[in-house]
């Protein structure tokens, strides 16, 4: 079963490593802010509380996206048969760039605690039903869209639904599979932007771009196959 939890306590434990840019801490903090996004909606928290947690999520989002992109690029280089020494050189330069970018990040103050309201489970169920109806309509539109931003926004809304669901119990596997594939689509988009606008791996750029486009298309195909089952699951929640 899920719970409301104590996110500020968890964040305080992560804070020292977050301040030095630990990739694991950044990943955990970003997930934590997603959970809090669900909690502040249920709690109807003050605007200042919502804004403080939102600002923290935004502060680390770009670094986390690049961490994911770097991991994908290293795996892609292995798959392409690039030598150990070339991969090590890329990783060293990428890490130095990442550290420089993190040095430019200003973390906000530690956000305030989220107060657990009375009857929060009933509020959560109401939000889930409302979200499910909206996600069905949005998903049907996205299936006909070729715009990256439409898919990205739908993913964000599905993630919010996921973490709201987790307040009560485990999110359904149909949702988690679709979110995994939407995440791969987003990673491919980020990597494509990095390779198109920055001077990384010029001798492998075309091969890497082709690989990411194939990965994006394959992930999108899986999302489309998984949508009918997820739609039925959402419809059951909305009724």
C-alpha cells in the first residue's frame, strides 16, 4: 500500500549529496519532487509550498536529463564497437562539462514540509478519477499528433497520475510500461538536440542520430500498442 510519507525528511538526507551534484542524489530528488507534486495537490498546499518544490524540480531537471543522455550515449558507443579508450575520453570530457554545468545551478532553499490533510485518501481517489478522464482525452489526441511537445506534456500528466496513484497503492503495469517507453522517446529527443547543437562525437554523430531515431520510433510503436490497455485501465478509474 502507498502512503503520504515524509518527503522533507527524505530530502534532508539527500541534501548533502545533492549540493555536490551527485547523479544518484539528483535522480532521487527529481523523483521525490514528483511524489510531492502529487501530495501538494491532494493537500491543497499553500502556493509558496507548491512553488518551492516546483523550483527544486526545475533546478535539477536539466542536469538529470543530461545524465540520462550521457548514459545512453556511452551505451550507444559500446554498441557501435567504439574502443575503450575513445569511450573513456568521451566520458571524461562529458563529465567535466557536466560538472561545469552543475556549478551554474543555483539550488533553492530546502522546501517546507507538506502537511497531510484529513481525508486525504478520499481526496486522492477524486483526483485520480478526474485525472483519468483528462488523460483519456489527451491520449486520444496525442495518438494523432506528430508534435514532440504534445507527447512530452502527456507524459508529464501521466507521471503526475502515477505518483498520485502511488499515494494509495502501486501504479498499474500498463501505465508503467507506457511511461517507460515515453521516457525513451524523450531521451532520444534530448540526445538528438545535444548532438545537433553541440560539438560531441562528430565522427559518430550520424550513426548515433540514426540509432536514436530508431529507438524513438520503436518506443512510440510500443506506446501505441500499449495505449488501448492503458485506456481501458483509465476508463475503469474514471467511472
